[in-house]
């Protein structure tokens, strides 16, 4: 398993976190941890992938989501 931490900005409430997590999941990321820092408007998602090719496929799909511009 490959693990990666995704950082998102412009996250003001649980609804934003849910939207980001939904896009990550739909693109093939398996979320194992979620952390919301509402005061800083940031969210952190720890994601795992079964292989490097799964991670690459995730990024190709994820780049096309509305959440991608907020991820660094």
C-alpha cells in the first residue's frame, strides 16, 4: 500500500471536507484519515493506493474534479 497526505485549502466547514473526500473517493483514493482545521480553512486527507499505477490513475482522474484546484 502507498500512502499519501493530501492538503486542501478553502475548507471552511464539514460540507467542504465532505466534497473533497467524495471527489478523492470517486477517483480511486482510499481515505484512511480526515482532519479539518476550520480556523485555518484547511483539511488533510490521508489516502492509500494499492499500487503506483493506481495512484497515477487517481491523479489523472482527480485533476478533472472541482476539488483539484484546492489541493496542494
